[in-house]
């Protein structure tokens, strides 16, 4: 409850994020670590992104 307050979001929304029922916006990805007095980059530092993905038309594109 305190994290939701510090990050400026509702408790139900934070609960939905934690349970995977909702996907965070970029603003939320920045606000959550700030609520913990941490840098947003720390939240993303271990994130692995596949460098090849498919476009909406089904063509493979490289990042």
C-alpha cells in the first residue's frame, strides 16, 4: 500500500501489475523505482530483449 502511494498509483493497479493482470506504461516503469528512491535504470538493468522480432505484417525485423 505504501509503495502505491509513493509511486502515485492506486493499490488495485499495483496489485494488477504484481499479478501480471496489467502491463505497465513507461511512466509506471519510471514511477515505481522512484517510489522506492531508486533509479529507473536499475529496474531495467537485467532485462533481456530479443534482437529479432516480427513486425505487424509478419516480416522479421532486426533492432
